[in-house]
């Protein structure tokens, strides 16, 4: 489900509009800025357990949260790069960061999740999102990896899983996308053999929720794609009070120019 937001719009005649464009890396930065401001994340980081699990977006979240800067391609395992479903090189990988009352703890992921209680939070990236707020995660691990652990140890207890995911990953329906296939049904696959895991009970944050939360504007996703470095870009219509649109505009301007993510090597390039 989408993270709930409430935007106070003025009378239609007083609504100001603006259009912005975000490239994928810019969206990741925006999402990270929003995630660290969520009250659930702030409380878990200060008073409980917070997991920033590995993903490229998770690297941005970690930097916004703690200032630790890790190359995004190192802070993940599975990724889509060079037109392939691939994985990071074993020697490049950074482990997930786990925090207990603001202090990093060195624990195995499953052990850390086993201790989750009400109010604790895990942050997880995704590969798909649909208009109903269902996220989808590609999994190459036969036991479904991190997302399997989060479903069985975190979501089932009612603790929070927050999924920041850019609208470049929008699909019509995650359940329909995931139906009828999986790792064992594929006769061919460009890269690692994967399955798609739908996640319907996490709190999903896209650019729409991010700008609504941070700037108080309503957002519509009006176009996607581009060329010349804007492949995967999203075009968004902002609507709201003049001061809110101005705030959203400045926020988007602040993330413009975020460098595109580079993957110097991966499992199938070495």
C-alpha cells in the first residue's frame, strides 16, 4: 500500500501547477530524503530497531540517515545492469546496516529481524510498483532472500517495511506480473534466474508520496522515458498552494544533477 499522505489543496481556481522531470538517480535521492523524514523511521532509529537493507536506493537512504556514503552498486546484491539480470561482484558488496537506538550493530540479518517488535522498521528497495501500491521484488535466491525474511519475520508481526521505489518501475499490476512463472519455470533468462515476489502490505513511497510529504503538493505522473541520459525519467505534474509548489520546485532543483549510477563490474562482466 502507498504510504498515506494528506494534501490540502486550495480552490481549483487558486491551484498553481508546475511540471518537473526526474532522472532515476534524482528520484532515488528524493525518495531517500523523504524516507528519513517519516515519523516511523525517526522513531525506530532513535528508540528501536532500524534496518536499511541492501539496494541501490538503500544506499541513498543510508547516506541521508547517517552521512555514510557507499557506492550504490556496492550496496546491493541483485541488480539490472548492462541489459542483464545480474548481481554485484562478491568482492564489491557491502553488508546491510542495522541500527539499535541509533547505534550500528553487527548482527546477522535473520537474527536482527527475529528481534523485531512493534514500531521497528526495515527499509527495502523494489523492482516494480503498480497503481494499487503493491510492490514487486525480483529474487534470485531460492529462499527469496531479504524479501522472504522481511515477509516471514517483519510484516507478519505488524512491524513496518517501508519500500522506496521510483515510478520508472511502474507496471500495470504486480500480482498479474508475478502470476504463472518463477525461477523453476524459466527455460531461458538474460542473466540470473529470478522470480517476482509481490508485497502488498509494505508502505510504499514513490515520488508522489515523497513530494506530498516533504512539500505538501499533489503529484500526478504524466509521462515517462527519454533519451540522452534521461532514459527512465519520470515527468510529474505538481499542484497546490503557491508556496507549496515553490517548495516542491526547490526540492526537485536540489536533487537535479545527481550523478547516474555506475556499475564498473558485476557478476557477468568479470
